[in-house]
């Protein structure tokens, strides 16, 4: 699934008419599938086959939250704060949710982007102006809430539940949790 997700992303590079649904499907097959597999493996290795599917679901949701947060960082943070290169997705032609939302609200930008008249700075300004970050954060929040409900359905000790929620919180808050 991870490989297919990566291929889907590559096939859709510079697809400035990518839908929200299609994008979520792509990241579900990439980042979310990786987290899902890790959580499933952890459940199996811990001998908790009874809850393995719930752990998988929680992992998938955490992966979605993580990727959506990562998408926002490109438009919000400097490389020093993000501790990663920002706008590299944009520079490689990867269209992420903040930009998808922006193109849906500002369709005149699509022509500029197709003609390579749309720089990373233009993208940052447009995403901020259109509300692309807020939209992406709202989608991330929906996955966060789904994950919390899933974690609540897993019968486990409070300390383990707190650790799972802590992982979810880190995925959701990212670098914003570090003094922002």
C-alpha cells in the first residue's frame, strides 16, 4: 500500500486539479498505511490480537493527522523551526491539501502554476490568503477526533491510553507544541 501510495503521489505531481478526496486517498496509502502497519505489528507482538484492528485504525488516523500537519508546516514554518526542508513538496511538484484548497478557492492560480509562473513564495501567500492552512487543520482535527474515539474503544490500562493519546497529540501539534 505504501508503494502504491507513493506511485499515486508521483503520478499526480503537478496535478493542480487534484481533489480533496483523491489526495486523502493518496496519503491514506502512504503515511497512514505505514503508521497503520506499525500499530498493527505492535499489537500482534504484544499479543493483543483482539484489539489489533482497532490499533490499525488508530495508527491510520494518526498517520493522516501527522501527514496533514506536515503539509501545513511547509506553509507556516521556517526550516529552523520545522527541522526539515520546507516547500520541498511544492518544488518537486507534490500538491498537498493546503494548496488543493487554495486552487479550489482561487482557480485563476491554476493557469499560473501550469505555466510555472507560480513560485514557492506565491504559493505561501496564496495558501495563507485562501485559508488553506485552516482548512487542512480542520480536516486533521476530524481525524484526531476519530482517533480519540478509536483509542477509547480499546480496552487498555490508563497509562497505555495516555501514551497513545500523547503520540496522537504530537502528530497533531507537531512543532507547534514546542513553544508556539
